[in-house]
């Protein structure tokens, strides 16, 4: 079942734009409209350009920011994938077989006496005395 649609108007640069959107889209579009109008005011105050030029500059700036964000995400995920691949290689290179890892059973081996120290796995150190 699809979400109900709302008819809204978003005002950008003194012009109304009618839209039919879902409730989720409405909140996002209204927030975007507020940010856009703030940016328009900043560009008007700084440069005194016509609205069409201001909107073009804002669009260019927004796309440049989006491309930078995408590059950063790719760089971060690339580093993550490299670390993950390195860990995978370490696991593949790790010795396997009897005696190559820590003792099983959750207890550490005491090198002096030989038997495990600590409670058996799943057990308790409490003896009930």
C-alpha cells in the first residue's frame, strides 16, 4: 500500500512551487526550501546578482559539495575494504591445527603445573561450600 500524498507549496526566491508529495518527502522538501532560501539571501547580500544567477551558483555549489562528499565516502570505504582484506589475509596466514592456538575450554593453561586454571567453560568458580 502506498503512502497518502499531500499537496504542498514550497516558496523559493519569492516564487511558489506546487508539489504533490508523501509526508516523508514533505518534511525533507520544506527543510531544503528553508536552506535554499537562506543561501539565496546570503548570495544576494554578497553579490547582488539576479535570482537566476544566484540559483545557478547555488546549484553548482551544491553539486560540488555532493561530489566531494561522494569522494570522501569512497575514500573511507576503500580504506575500510583494504583493512578488511588485510585482516582476511592475516586469518588465512594464521597457523592452524593442533597446538597452534590457545587452549580450548575457556581456561588458561598454567605452564608450571600443567592443568588449566580457572573454572571450566560454562561452570562457576563457586564450589558451593
